[in-house]
C-alpha cells in the first residue's frame, strides 16, 4: 500500500509551476542584486571622496563611468527579477541549476584577489572593457525585460535588438566586463577562475537553448540564422 503524505515527482512539478514557488525563487537573486547595487553606490561615494589630486582626469572619468554603469546593471537586474514573466518551461535535473549558480556567482571571486599595479594605458584598457561590458549588459537587460532569468528557463522569446546579432548578448557583455576585471586582478589563479566561469557560461547557454527549443517552435529557425556569441564565427 502506498504511503500517504510523501512528496512525489508530480507534486514537485506542480509546486514549480505555482506562483508561490516562482515568487520565492526570485528572492535570492533580488537580494543579491540590491546588495550589489548598494555596495557599488557606497564604493562610488568613497571613490569620489578619496580620489587624489594626482589622478588623471581621464582615468577618474572612466572609473566613475565603470561604477555608474555597474550600479545601473544591478538596478536593472533587480527590476527584471521583480517584473519577469512566469516561466513557460524549465530545464530538468540538478545540473542546469548548478551550472547557473556557478556561472553567475563565481565571477565576483576574481575581485577578492590582490589588485595589480598596472601602467596607466593598461588601467585605462581594463576600465574601458569593464565599462563597455557593464553598459552593454544593462542595455541588453532593458531589451530582455520580463524574459530575464538566472536558471535555464523559457519565459518569452526575444529576437530583436542585440538578439538579432547573437543568441546570448547578455553573456557576451558580461564576459567582456569580467575580462576587464581580470586584467586588474590578473594571476594564474584568477585566470583559472575566469576559464572555469566561461566554461560554465557555455554550459548555461546549451541548457537554455534546449529549454527554448522545447518551448518555442520558432526558436529552431532563429537558432539557424543567428550566431551564438560572435557573428560569423561562433
């Protein structure tokens, strides 16, 4: 005789489709986004207050822009988490979730290592890459809107704006920004962290494409005509 009161796979599947489950799953990323935005705001205020008179105006301006674009990215991310649509499909199993968590939260580990003393030109290059990446990521988030997700989920299919050029412009923008950070904290360990993070991001792309293919019939045609990350290359 079957035991009663024990959760089943069907019960869990129903739970995942519930509004309560979807709302609870928003909280960790929302908390992280708000915390990161607040930390960046505090860092920006400290940077403006402590910038020495010997600092060149161009370096100061670029660093200011980097911090402002990073704040905008985290604020847009928080808004996207709050406003995102309910998922039309989700990846199955634990691996897509592990890949999503590691791909998302491994990147900040680079900034916990000692910062390098770079020549002004290299410092400017690193700051510009970080600024361009974070600014592009914020713009992509605006276009993605209610379709934003951390886990491999399908909400709404977006094929306009930067998504006309590549299938994963948000990941591309984030990796450009992260490469700029890597230059500032470069070592063999941080390079290894970056390589591992990129590997998990590629796995996330694969998982997301499986979910989108299963959820939207038109995704197959979109995938055929649109590069994954680099138009004409990959």
